């Protein structure tokens, strides 16, 4: 595969997908490294630390398998976000079938080599629990803003909403999250 030159960075996801589907399987690496940080960060917000890497990899394995069905009706990043949400939901379905707690136990989280302090680990557990207790639309807008770092206009576009409706939904989501954390 060629080096990751500035020219390679300018190639759109859609062009890379077309090239991949035409047999240039090595171009998937460009898609992977381009989208890995956002997928990993989104997964990290909602999955216990010990399972973040596994779920992140499952997202990209599923992406490779499903890429031939990508029609381009939405941006690749939107399609990948949907796939990530499905893998997160699948993770929790599997865990609930095993009757395990949905959020990592404190001892499990402390065993993760993240060099997190006890206080930050505890805060992370509370945040995960609060996020998971929110309605899907609230959780989604918070993840788009904080995990993926999208601006409000990008969130509005992704959700097919106007900018003011997006900001209003975000304010309600933050209020709901704050309420959950205070309890």
C-alpha cells in the first residue's frame, strides 16, 4: 500500500469505498485509520473499559463484511455510527443474556491499565450509567457532541433537524444527564 500522503488524506470515503469494492482491499486501511479515533471514543463512552477494544474491533470487522451493502444513501461516517450503535446494543444484549451487570464493576474497571485514578474511574462509571439511562435521542446527541466532537450544525445535519431544534434537544439532554448524575 502507498504511504499515507496528503493526497491520500483528501480522497473521500466514498471514493475509497468504490476502490475497495473494485478489489483494492488495502484502501480499507485508510478508512479504518480515518474513522478509528471517533469510533473508539464513542465506544469508550458507553462500554466498560475492559471491553472497549474488542467492541471497537467488532465494529470494523462488521464494517468490512457489510461494506458491499453500503449504498451511499448516507455518509460513510453516518453508516459507521449506526453500525457502532448496533454493536454496542449487541454487546449489552449478550451481557444481559449472561445476566452480568450492564456496567463494569468497580474492581473490573480498576484492573484496566488506563492509569486512571480511583476518583476518575468512579466518575466514569457514574457517567456511563447515567448515559445508558437516558432516552436514545438524548444519549445520541450527547455522544455526537462530546464523543465525536461534532459542531451543532453537523449534528443538525446528521439528525435531519434544524439548528435551533438541535440546540434545544442538546440542552434538554444535558439537563437530563445532570439530573441523573445528581441522583
